[in-house]
């Protein structure tokens, strides 16, 4: 449709463990909240959902979504080829792609602004991250033909930018357009946010989530020049946002931004200075030093895992994020997680989203403290 934006959402997976299933349930509730917002935006036309979740497909279908059920087994589905073929078959002109767990705090006004910008352009790419985006808007849809189909969605924006010769613009840095549900740490943040959608809010209240550690960390953020460690793929916009709004001293160890989108993780090139330090002193001493220099810590532990060659399955990563060290099989990850839990300062562990949209949303929730 040339006079409206077509939204394409991919939400699939095969959750096996209890934490994965809990996380997936919350993701789906947040996605249905987002679909409800989309139905109120006049500039949005058809909404398409690719999923292998029968219950989600049924609920989305009731809301007027065109559902494409994917019943391929693990390893058989290819993101880029599926998206490319669909866009060309449907002749989509104005495309807004997002992953199913993307932007649960987005507003209708933000969605409308994205659509107006897209509709007013002749050829353009928008993304919510320069290197690893999970919400991408582009026009014309035929740009998708110019690139090799990427295997995962966080490479799509970079592939379009580099392969089409079309300028890429970034969406405004807001909680609504940065925060997504990537790890259980994001569930904790969403559960405590007053802007959570009705479906997600209901599910989150039913889940066995312990918010006490996060509340302790938020008290530090809201304090008077206390100190916080930020570790992982920390970007300059977040640092500026914190400095503008909070009376907080930061100890920042920013490493390996774009390690997935640039192929560094896949090629075994990703390394971490803090990972080397952790290897030298061990997890217990590592967190003892953290206690000496800060009152809380937010850690994108995926950078450390990649450096240390720890490659647990999703359930084990998620258990580590929630501090469930007794559930972990990998000895070093178990030792690290136990040391984080027993640390005297609150340590919040997660993925990239924790030190991007997650912290951004906490800053906005707390509000200016100056």
C-alpha cells in the first residue's frame, strides 16, 4: 500500500525451560498491547505477523492482524529470505519491521511520527540503533532486493544501509523507541514501569518476579552523587542522558559495541578488557572490587560470556540474569552468578538492552533529580 505503512512483525521461538516460557508469555502480552496501539494509528495499514505460536496467532488474528504461521522446525527458518520473499510478493512500499519483543513502551504518537516520516520520503531507512537495530522502517520496500538476506534481524538495518546506498537515519532516542524485551532483566524494568500496557501488566503481576534488587539499584540512581558501574555495550547517548537527568557518578567500561552486527562474535574476534581482569582475579574478587568503587552495577554480561567462551543455552543465560545460580551447569557462569548475587551492592545482569533502553527507561522513570 503506497498511502499507508505496512507493519511486519516476526515472533518465533522454541522455549524449553521454565524461565524461557515465562519470558515468552510476557513478550506475547506486550506484543498484543503494541498491536492494540497500532490499530489506533491512522497511518498504519495492514499488520502482518509471522509466528509459530498458535495461541499468539489466534489472539492477533482477533485483532485484525494477518497471520502467517511458520511451522518450520529449529534451524529451518531463515529470517532474511522469508522477509525478502514476503515484501516482494505483497509489493509492500512503506515497511515498518520489528521483532515481537520490540518497543513495549512505545506510544501511539511515536508510531504515528515514524509513519509520517516514512510516508513523506521517497527513499529512506530509519532504525533505532546504528549497528544492531530491532525496529527498522524503510522505503521503498524493493530495497530489500539489493541485499543478501541476513540470517537475523539485528543485521537488517546495517545491511540495507551498506547495500542500497540509501541514507539511514536514527529514530529519536526515547524510552518508547529504545527499550525492548531482550532478557529477564528487561521484564523486571517493565514490571516496575507505570506505562506498562494492560496485557503485559496483568501477566507480569502473575509471574514470580522479585523486584527488590532492582528497587535497590533504582534508589542508587535516584540518589545524590552515588556511583554506578555500567559494563558492556554502553553507548554515548545513554551516558549523556544519565548525566543530563541524574546526580550520579558513572564508572563506565564500554566494550564490543556491534559485536553481533559486525560479525565479531561469530568470527571469534570479540575480546574484553574486563573479561581479562575477571580471568585474572576470579569472580569473587571481581565483585569485591566492584563493591569498593560503586553502590550498584548494571552489567551487559554477554560481552563477558563471549570473551570467556561461555556459550550457554537460552534457559541457562536467563537463569543467570535472574541470579538463579543453583540452576547453572557451567562452572564459571555458576561461580560468577553466585558472586553477583552475594555481592553487597545490587548487581543487575542482562544483555545489550539493559545498558541501552533498560537504563534509559529507568532514568525517565526516576525523572530529573537536579
